[in-house]
C-alpha cells in the first residue's frame, strides 16, 4: 500500500473517540470542505490578524464549536488542512455541501451530499450533548433532524422528544449505515483526491478510509463508556452501531474499559485480603466497615458500568468480577451483623446484601446471599416484633415462678393475670408476622404452655381457700396450654375443683363418694356371687348356724 496509508491512519487515530467532530479541522477553522488552498490561507491570515488586534473571530461554519478555539488549536487545524493526506480524512467527517465551494465539478447527486451532511450533523450533536453533560444543545436552529415539510411528529405539533439526543443517535447510526454501503460515497472521495491535485495524495487514502471508517465511528460512542453518567442509556446507543461488526464494537469498548476493569480487580484483591486478615470480632467489624466503603465507592460503580456493556463481545471477565464483588459485599454484611440473639442486625448489612444481589452474581453466590438476607430478615423481625413481645412475658413468668417458690400464690396469680394481654398479643403475632419464622412459633407455644402450667399451679395452691378464683385460673390455663400433657393435668384438676365446689369439702381432704341406689335384686346377686361387702357376713352367719345345729344333733344323739 502507498505512502498515504500511514499518514491517513495517524489522522484517523487522532480523530477517534468522542471528539471526532470537535477536532475536525473544518469545524475548528470554519472553512468549507471544498475550499481552495488560497481560500484557506486567506482565512488563516484573517484569524491571525484579528488575534493580534485582540478581536475574537468565531468559526463561520454550519455547526460551530460550543467554545471558541484557542490559538494552538487553530494552528493545528490549519496545519491539517495544509496537508492533503490529513485533510481528506477530515473531509469524510464534515459537511460536503458548501455554497461558496470552488469545486463545482463534483459528480455526486445532491441527495448523497444531503444525507451525508445530515448524518454528520446528527452524530456531532449527539456527541456534543454527551460531552456537555448529557443535555442536547438548545440553540436556536439547533433542533433535531428536520422532518419533511408539512409532516408532524407523532402526537401532534405540541409533542417533543423527551431526549433529543436519542433521536440524534438513531439518525446518525441509520444514515451512516446506509451511506457506507454506497459506492457513490467513495467515488466522491476519489473525486476530491483528484480535485485537490496534490502529488502527496493518491487514491490509496480512500482505500484506507473505506477499511477504517467503521472503527472510527464506533470509537466515538465507545469512548464515552468509561465516563458517561448513565451507562445503561449509552449501552442502548451502542446497540445502534452493532451493524459495524460485533468484534469492532467489542474491541473498541474493551480498549476503553480495560483500565477500569484492572483497577476494580486490584481493589477487590486488596480488600479481600484485608477482610480475611481480621480475626477478632472487633477487627472484623472494623475491616468490614472499611471494605464496604471501598467496594461502594470504587468497585461497585465500575462493575455496574462494565455490566452495562458486557453483551457487546468484550473478552473481559465481567461476570466473574461481579460475582467476586457480590461475595465480598456478602462477607462484609455478615461481619457487621453476627449471629446473636442479643445483637440486632444493622441496617447497613441489609443494604450491602441488596447491593450484592443487584450485581447479578452466579447462582451459587446468589443462593448464599439470599440465605443470609433471609436470616437477617428473621433476626430483624425477632428484634423489632418478637423480642418486645417475648421479653415482658418471660419476665412475668419468671416473677410468678419465684413468687410460687416463696408460697406467694396470690401474688403469682396476680402477676400472671396482669400478663394475660401480653400473652394474647404474643399469640396474635404468632399467627401473623411470626408465623413464617423458623423456631419462633414453637417458642411461642412453649412459652404459652409454661404460662398454662403456672396458672394451673396457682389454681391448686389457692383452691384450699375456697372461692372461684382457682377455677378462673384453671380456665386461663386451659386457654393457654398447647401440649396434651399439660391439657391432661389441667383437666384432672378441673374435675377435682368442680367436686370441691359441689361438696364444699376442702381441696386435698378425704370426702365420701356418692353412689347410685341399687335394687334389692342387685343386692341379692352381689350377695350370691360374693361381690357385695356384706356377703361375707351373711355366709359366715350361715356357716356358724349350720355348725351349731350339727353340734346339737350330735349331742342329742
């Protein structure tokens, strides 16, 4: 390939990136792409004279720069225009229509120039909007791509695009795709090579441009990937340029994002080592706090940015980076909220686990994080809902048990009766927010059953004094008991207290058992079969009488 290739490629590298159109020599100087050499020289002299006089001369082009070019930038731009091998590159990326053009022999159809210039205008404005902070230019006459006369946008004349740059990107990608498939584009550039009529420039330059133009166009959107405030939005713009070739876009993005990937990888390695080196609980919490701060500030933003572009053919291990980051966030969360019934989980642990899940780690890591998140949820419910209900009930039962040990049954009964509303609230929670927690419903049942046993014991101790308080306590015992064994004990004592109430005898003393009246025949049967208590006396009397009669008979004989 001729001597044009190295110089053309060098200029293409200089223009590559988001400044593709801002660095364009024609935009910086305001010169026309078809201006003759003498016209450009005159323009240069005009600007130099104005600069000496302290007068700023802005570019007169169709799309001026947002900020006036400085002396050094102007000098560099005019040097490019003075070199035909570099100038032809800038011509490809600037307007072809020029009212004051000296070259009137261009064989192109006017429609080709119009579509090319529309692609350049839309692409330049899209990039300007990104470089100026994500807002499209609002100058008069700087609206989006023009619609044919007489046509209205969707939704009527009052409807405007929410983000004009969205339309700029779509128009630029669509028009450049159509243009680069037309031979007329390259025919135009070959004509321009001939029109410039410089021995330093040959058609080899056009061959290089045709081979490299897609890579340069893609570099403009890829160059924003490392700095944009909205990676997801920019990723949508990238999808509009996949027609250039998936490998081309992936390589351009990887070139921009590799430094970020390497910095995040290094941060993860160092953070993981610091977290693993902490052994005591206090040191683990300190290390976890520092590690969480590092991950949030310097790693997670990079991982999320890389993740937005992971589907464009990059070879970077974004998935593994996300998984490692999520696992470290999980470890920090666990270290900050250790498993303990006396220490509630901290809010930061929940936030770290939620952040880890947002990174979409691999399946195994995701399950681990979800399990830890569920454990913290349970601990949070325990401390927020269950513990405040458990603690006063446990305190009341312990107090009642001590009062019973001191033979203060009345005091114990009073303590238990005062705790009845707390027991009802605890059982309500057991059917509600506590129902899905492991072990907690069973703990509520055991605590309730313990209360029932204490109510039962108080009832027994107070029954000897008579009155109905013992029965009321047994009724409460029946209400709160949850086991068959306790239920059986309470039922037995309930029967005994019922009998005490009916007979009026003190509970725990001997009292007669009333039996149903028996018929005479029944008595005879019991006597005959020896099952009656008086049967032995009857049969003994009969035997004695028989013996006496036998003795009398023998003596008389």
